[in-house]
C-alpha cells in the first residue's frame, strides 16, 4: 500500500504535464493549420490521403520532441519552453520541405500522395532529430 500511496503523490505532476502537453499540442495544430495554405481537416474529411499523411507526420514530428521535453525537463516551465521550441522547429521544417517540392500544398490538395508522404516523413524525421537534440 505504501508504494501505491507514493505513486499517487505524483498524480498532480502527471496531470500538470498531461494538461501542458495537450495544450501545447492544440496550440501546435492551430498554428500549423494556420501556416499551411491547404485546409488539412477539410481535405482529410474528403478522404485525401496526402493531407492525412502530411498532418499525421507533422503531429508525430511535434509529439516526439514534446515527449522528450516532458521526460527531461526539470520543471513544468522548462517543458513549456522546449515545447514552444519544438513548435518553431516543426513550422520551420514545413517551410524547408517546400524548397525541393514547390507548391506542395497545391499538390496535397490534389491528393498527390507522394507530396503528403514527403511532408509527413520530413516532419517526422525533423521531430525525431529535434527530440534527440533535447536530450543533451
């Protein structure tokens, strides 16, 4: 019983980090969908696989460094700072991905799966590297 009590003492911290992660993720999604010229949710509702791949890769690409920030932060404020940095990095990745594939948003709107996969994979890769850099 003592172990359970000790674990439950950490519940407020768990809830604080979870709430922070949810809020940061929602902020990320709003900013990302505002920055991209295409309407991801509308395209996904219309069964556009390219848009789903791009958004899914971007969301996972953001979540990886956020998870790293949660695991390695020394305080909730530290987690928020690194979460905001992860947002900036993911938005920068969107702009960098457009360099070799001009008009990527238009291609995604047309349902060009390769463009959606390229954006999603680049976002995922960027997030993975971002997460690794946060551990040092």
